[in-house]
């Protein structure tokens, strides 16, 4: 083995919007089949613009496939931040956010956002058009995938 060789011969062609993301051995991993277990392990988070005001401190929980999970708390308590961390929009300041044991920040963003993690807000936004048009809005399907498959 060449110690100077690139450990990842297939670098991620779709870099994450997260500028702090480092290449990982999971970067090209396809989670198939997906079990769907989510783990927050001692997660801390502070927004860069407000270092004096941590949003999450030592948060830990597991959500298992088939469970219904509710994040409940006062405004500003970190509920939306947890969802943003699950979607790898941000990296935790400390701790780990895992999907089936894999750090979410290490999963290809296109795979994570299109196939693995979906979030529906409490008050969903509907665009002008039919329900079917709203369901398929933004789906890159080439017109080959019916709306029923996406729903």
C-alpha cells in the first residue's frame, strides 16, 4: 500500500453544501436496504453567529424504524435544529448524528436528501396546482416515476 495514495479513489462529485464536510470512508456508501434507525449521541450545537448561546447540549436519543417520534419544546429549544442536523444541513459542534450507524454528514447529499431523509413540517406549504403536482414538485424523475411512488 502506498501511504501517499488517495484513500478515496472516487471522490464525491456532488460536494455537500456543508463546507466543513471532510471525505469519509462512507462517502460513496449506499445504505441498501435502509433500516431507518436514527441516533443522536451526545449532540451539541451552536450557531456560528451566536457562540455564546448553545442551542443543543448533550442531546441523546434513538428513534427506531416504525416509531412515531415527536420533538416537543418551547420556541428556540432546538427542535428545528435537530431536524437540520438529521438532514446534514449543519455538522454538530460535538457528538454524532447517525442513520443506521453511519454519520449523516458522511452520506452523499443526493442520496441523503432524495432517498433517505424526508421531513414534513407541522405546517406544510402547498404550491398552486394539484396535490399530485405538489407531491412531484422538485422530484428529478425524468417523467418516469409516478406520483404514487413518490408519495
